[in-house]
């Protein structure tokens, strides 16, 4: 069982961000801290959670580093009996708000992994993306994370902006490789509705060439690709990998989705509505076809591969075709995709 907590507060809205987040409702933080406790009490029953059954806990956002450890402490105390021994406990953070004191406070609460939204070490690119930090702050945040005792540190990078070229990407990647991190996520810029970038022309480069160059540079600098956007240097994110294997997960907080067996739960993304009634959720029932489609999409994006047990005959016939065409291979009862860039196309082919 996985647990995800969403912190919807931000100090600024990045130009590409479509997540459920608010920059003008900090006054509601205390009420939010109380609401997430109420929701978790309900989910204990809905998900039939036993002691030590939560294998990983991930705090995302929004910007978790705008939410003080003091406000988070009651929730941590509540969930602690349900956390497995040696559970992976991750928090996201932004370099400008992840102060030494905040990082120290999170480490004291039991967090053993931190993921920084760095996006770039180029100040011009950071400003273009609408980021609230500069490169110097990113270096300081990572250094402080090590000082307070975090051994597992990850960063995010974004590529395929209109500013990107081989030189800039290589500089970002070599800079990252020189830092004390053991994980990196590299995302191609996508333009979503209801973002500042959506109404701006020419903000991205949809360049497969640059994407392949970025991956090649990451591999040459000591990172191993284990998912289309995720790279390990000795540590693969357990929480992410279990998502891709369709583990059940509890979503706590405004806009945090949950999944249990064949049902998906959607809380309100309206902060005031969520605080007023954190127990109210829309439920989506998924068919066997829906579940197989999701399983195929998720597994072929990573080195987990598609488990072939109970796969329908018509899908197996298509897997045989792909294997013969060298677009994938079967090993130990799983089908693996040979090219992550073709993951979605292969998944659609298998489920057509």
C-alpha cells in the first residue's frame, strides 16, 4: 500500500504548472492540516489499512516546502503506526523555500528522501519557466539536505523549452552529475490548459533529437534509465515503481487521487470545499479492459515490463509480432519495451 499527501500551497505559480495549487490561500494552512487528518481516518477503513502496511509515503504538491514541519507533525504522528519498517518517506521541495531549518525539521519527522524541483541550473531558463529560485539557491538547498542527513536526494530537470540546445542541456546534466544526488527525473516541457504558457506561442521545442541527446548525456554521466523520465545513480524510487505496478494507493489532500483494486477516488480540487468536507469523493469504477490498458501503459514506460500471466490471447499475439520485429522482448514471464519513446504507441497497439 502506498500513501500520497498533496500540499496545494505555493509561493508562486510556474508558467507550465497545471497542478492543483494556490498562491493566495496561506491563511488556510492550519485548517488544511486538520482536514487531512479527518480524511486519513476515513481512508483507514476504506482501504482496510493494517499496522505497518504502508510501504512508502510521498508528499508532493504544490510546494511541500511552503508547509512547515510543525503543521505536518500531527499527520506524521497519525500515520506512523501504519508505516512499514524502513518505509521510503519522500518529500518534494523547491530550492527557495527548502531552508536549512525546514529540511532539518522534515528529517526529524522521519523523512529519508527529498526531491528538489530544480528544473535547470541556468538562471535565464529558470526565469523563463517562472521559477522562484536561482541556480545558487539550488546548490545551497542540495548542500543543506546533505548536511542535515539526507542520503537519498533527487532533482527534476526540464528540457525541450525554446531556450534549450545541446550546450545548455549538457551543462545542466554535467552540473547535476557533480552533485551529491542519486536520482534524477528529466521531463520534456508539456503545455497544459489553464497555464500561463498555454496562451504563449513558441515556448517549447518538440524535439525528439534533443530528448535523445539529453538521455544519452545522462547515461554518459553515470545515470541509469529505469523509466521514460527517471534515472538512477544507485537508487530507484520505490514509490514510483509501485505506482507503475498498479499497487493500491491512498490519496490524501485537495486533488489527491486514490486507487483501490478497481476503483479510483477523486477529492475536490477546490481548497475551501475540501477543507469543509474532506470525506466527499467522486468514485470511478474501472473495468477489466480499463485496468489492462493502464497496466500496459505504465509497465511499458519502465524497466518493470508487462507481466504476461493472464494476458488475453489477442494481446499475446500482438506481443509476438512486436518481439519478431525487435520492438520488444520477453524475459522471465514479462514483455519489455525496447524503446521507451515508443511506449505509448506500443501500448495503444496492444490494446487496439
